[in-house]
């Protein structure tokens, strides 16, 4: 970190995972002048019912860039087929290089137990990189980081073998509309594939109508995070703010990488005004 500014990296499996789980927090960081980079480990080239392959990969890439511009962040998409990501050495080295080049303070990824193999393997690759980024002789042409990063997990509702634990919860009410605009950039996902795949009914045509249609379906997910982790919100923002918090994103600190003390969490997540 230089000049008090943080560098935040989120690594998801698909070109919308980081947006859904970290989008609001990313917007808050970006607005405060911190540097945020999202990485999608796959190019999203199979998640659609009417198109696929290179055409879909290029569309997903363009949508990710639009989302990044909306949020004021960077977005890198790796050219690995959707559904075919494996925790190989080559993929580990690629992630090691990407983390080293950005030199983040925090790296956020999926938890290792998840329904989607791409989510699981992204997590595996990032966890395997968590120690490796400090070893100079691995991927030796990209200088190793002198100090390890803090690694954290995005929230989820899986319970086996263990439920997500909210070590930090960020209230995103102030940026919920911006987060929804960011998600709406992923048109092929939120207005085409997911409505088809999840039988969400007819998607409206107009831009404003689509945005409110999407908000109706997505905002309850972030409301449920706030509801579930209200105690964690109270511990950072104080009970009064916690009682009024409606939407949130939560993170669990990974046991690998650098382990931050409570005081460092306040530095790494500079959004809290109490208690
Ligand atoms: Zn995904």
C-alpha cells in the first residue's frame, strides 16, 4: 500500500461472480480513491441457451468491461473455457503472476465448498497461490511479494462442511443502485441466461424497467446478507446503524495468507464509523 490507498482484488470464476458478491464494496472502495481489480477465471463462454463459444466469450468480456467502467474499477477475464477450469499448476502460476503484478492488500475469492466446479477450483487455485506468491523461485520472472496479502472469502449459504462466517460485513445501502447498474451491464447473464435457466418469467424491454425488474430479483439476496449478519454489522458500525442497515456484503478471512488483527480490518475496510 502507498499513500494510504488500498489495492483490492477479487477473483471469481465467471464474469459476474465478483460483481454479485463484492460489487457494492468495490464501488465504495473506488469512490474513496482505492484501486480495485476484478478477475474472472473463465471467459463465460457456455452460460447461455442461445449462443456460445467465442461469440459469447467476447460478449461477456465486453459486458465485464462495461460493468468495470460503471464501478470505476478494472476487470480482467482469463481466456479459459467456462466449466473447464481445473486447479492445474499452469493455472496456479497464472494466478500467482496476476496477484503479484497487482500487489493487492486483499484478495477475495469463493469459498472452497460450492455447487459449481468453477467456483470450487477458482477457490482452490487462489488458496494454493496464497503461500506461493511470496516464494521467489516460483514463477521467478514475476517478482515475489515481500509481504503476503490478506485473503478473504465471498459470502454464500452453503453449510457443509461448515457455514460461512462473517468476519467483516459492509453495508451497501448507499451504493445499491450503482451495484444494480453494474449488474445490469451483464445483459447476457441477468436478462437472458438466468431468466431462462431459473424460469424467472418475461424480462421487460426498457432500460429503466429492466433495472427495477433486476433490483426486485437481486436486492433480496443482499438484504438477506444484512439480515443474517446483523451482529457482525453492529460490531463494526454500532447497533444503531446496524438496525437500519438493509443491504450488505460479507467476507470471511481465509486462514491462509496474512491474518489481520481486528485493528487491521478497520484499515483494510475503511467504511466503519463506529462503535
Ligand atoms: Zn459463477
